[in-house]
């Protein structure tokens, strides 16, 4: 899934950039195998794309979160922002990482977390609270910190912020899945 937009040039090839900006493209492509989605539009400002790509490399490939925790965070962010590209790109990754189908459906349908088992309920509730209320109540924060640990809660919150930023970028530039698919 590459993505497409009519709002800005969509950069997918190294030679679409000036030679002195190739390093930014190369770093993104090297860590992800290719340039797709938000990076196709972010490369219209190569230094920004490179810096955001560096943060994403940590969040996606190096943080202390397990794959299922990370992907559940990403899906919840995607749903909260109505970000089609982010959802379609990460739903299969969430399934591969072991996120239960019932959890994915609950996030997709914006269902209450009551029927979900921990830690899925905790993760969804934490993400929703931060994005809907711009805050996390102390009891919820303490439960999340107990689950993730100090570094983990920091990585989880940074993951929420990173994928929120990507959702804004994807939505603003109307980057949609190449096949036009939509989960909602």
C-alpha cells in the first residue's frame, strides 16, 4: 500500500529529490524498505521527513513496547483521528502482532472497553483519554505506568504522539490507501 494524494507531489523515488537531499530519502527507505504513506508527502520537506523518520524508527522498531501493544496504540490513534491510511496500513500488522480480532473490532466500532481484557482495555482507554480529553486521570495513568513501567509509559505516550502527528499529516494532505479502501 503506497498511498496517494492530489494535494501535494507524492515522492516515492529518490531521484524526485535534489541530490543534496537524498540522505533523508535513504534513511527512510533503509529503515522501512520503501517510502510510502506520510513520507511520500513529508519528503516535500526532506529535513522534516528525515527527522520524523528518525523518531518513527525508534517508535516502530526499537521501543520497549511489544508489537501487539504498539499496534493497538496505532489502531486506536487511527480510529480517533478517522485516519483511513493509518488504519488500513496497520490493521494487518496488528493482527500479525497478535491483537485479538475482538479488540480490533471494538476499536473500529468505538465500543466501550468494558468487554475487553487487560491489557487491551487499558491501552485503548489510555489512548482515548489522552486524545479525547487531552489528559489522563491519575488512576488511569497509574494503572498504565504499573503495566508498562516508567520507560514503557514514556514510549507508549510518545507512540500516541507520533502516530497522532502522522494522522494529522495524512488527513491534511488527504493521503488515502492506493486502492481507496476505507474501514468506515
